[in-house]
C-alpha cells in the first residue's frame, strides 16, 4: 500500500461547502501478483482438471495472459496423483482415475498444489457435492422501449433463457448452483454469383465463449425445493436466430464456500458504492503460500459436479426473424454472406448434438 494521491472530500452540508481535506491511502494495482485459478469437474463418466497460474498486469498494459512457470499437481485424499500443464485441461475417466489413484467418486477430496516463483502454494481441500436431478430449459421473448444512440425511443426485442431446477440432491442436501451459458447459431450463405457450379454452405458459429456469462443461485436464498423460471441469459432477438440458435448450459453444483466466491465475482461486476468500500479485487481465496501465509494470492480452486442442458431455438419459435444476409445477393464477395468461414469462431462442421 502506498499513498498515491490526496483526495479532497467535499462534505456538502446545506451551503457550507468543503469542510475538510483528508489524506486517504488508496490501494494501487500491484503488478505481477500471483493468480491461481482452477477446478476439478466431475461429469457423467469423466473428470476434467484445469488450472492456470498467471500474474496480474497493470491496466495500461495489453491484456495478454501472463502465464507463469509452475509445477501443478492434484492431491486426492492426501496423496499426490496427477500433474497438469499450465492452462491446459486434462480429462480422465472416473473409473480409470480411481483405479489408478484410489478412493471413489462419492468421497474423494481434492487439493491443488502449485510450485511457482520458488514458493509452494496449496488450496484448501475440496469435495464434490452430488448434483440434484437435471432441470429443464425454456425460452420466452420480450419487447421493451429503449433509447437508441441518438436518444430516440425504439422497441427492442429480446430472447430470455430460463431454467427450472431442483436444489435438493438424492442425499436431501440443499445445494448452490452456477449456470454457464454458451451458444452456437447457424449462418447460411446466399447465392451471390451466377456461376452454375457455386454451391452455398452453412456455418455453425460459436457465439459466446464458455464461462463468459454465468448465473448463480445460493442454496440459502431458495425457498422451497426448486427454482422455477429463473432467467439465466438474455440476448437481442436478431438475425442469429434466423436458422437456429442452440444454447448449451453447464450446470455446476457448488459447495457453500465456492458459491460465496462466485457470488463475490458476480457482485464485483455490478459494484456500486464509495471509496470507503472494500476494493472489488479483494476476493477471499482458498489458496495459501505454505511458508508465507501472509502473502495475498488471487484466485480460487473448487470442485463441482457438472451436468449439460441444451435447447434449440428455431426460427419459428421467435417469429422468423430476418437473416443477416440480403436475399438479392447484392453483396461483395468478401462479405461473410459469400463465405461464412470469414466469421470468427465458425466452422462448417455441424455440432454433434444439433438436430
């Protein structure tokens, strides 16, 4: 902590103006603080392990992943098991994993150990709570009046993704859950040339990367045994829905501690308040330096059970919105309507789940 500037506090009492000048010590961004983030996820038949070890950067720097040299190890039931490569996921069948390293899926306890910068860091032990029965997705459309860029009132339409989900698992435990939303949409080219041998194609475009948009429900906040009609995503209704828009939702079952961490993340994204509030970057971590417990480490390591839900929104479901390409073919050949592979994150390979 360094004193970076004086802050003049103007306390306006009727018309008395500024009554005092205070020197406030404000936190500054410490460059290259260690950030350790990771998880172990248990799906139907497979574990997925993923850890990143990086350093913070000044906000003025180009936002590149500042990965650090690190040895990364997963400890299961107190014994070392597998090693990971920084920022690379590793999958392993559940049965294979426990045959190799002991324990069982119902009672296994995981811990992360990282050696970086000449220090050893370990997380608190993490267990995986059994998932409740898988819920169901639905969508609705809504229209509301908004101001456009020139401050005229316009009517905008939106697609809302909603979920019904139990919060009690088979052990009658009330659980917290996080939903990560991603989507793929179909993009069809148009016949823009008179060439009789030209054939149009369709691309499938990854609209939003995973983990960029999530919703959270805390077990303590749910009345009853399920949530119903909870909106977990909203997007403008437009040309992306012209040929089909396929949602994929990963439902993660979290411990109370992990849910509290992600709740802090969510709150920091919509934070309001004054300079006297706790800085948004000070999130409680469960990772510590073994030899220097006072070191402030950023990030979190958690375990979760994962289920996958999907919903296809067809054009007919949203009243056949107009597509992104003109029907008359009056476009330049560099336009994605002529070559849909020009779109970022696009492929001609149809997702295996698309039906």
